[in-house]
C-alpha cells in the first residue's frame, strides 16, 4: 500500500471516530488497532525511504570505486 492510500485511510478513520457519539469496547479496540498499525506503517515507510537513499549512495560509491580501480590499473 502506498503512503497516500494509507494517509487517506487514516484520515477517514479519524473522521469516523470524530462523528461517533457512542462507542462500544469493540469499536475502541478496532480504532486502537488501526491507529497502532498506521503508526507502525508510517515509521517503517520512512525508514525504508531512508534505506533506499542510503542504498543509492552506496551503489554510486561502488561504481566510483570500480572506476577508480580501472583507472589506476597499469
């Protein structure tokens, strides 16, 4: 699921909670699970994004090292 879809679902759920006048225990449990999952999702999404940036940098460095090794070969 992409970030935009997750944010939309998160906002929809939040809006539904705000409209509720009475809540059963099961509803509260369901909302807690949804928000916990969203929190974990956002954290993992942004960590994965950082990982992708680091991975790209490492790949560029590896390419530069290979070029330098080729350039210094006798």
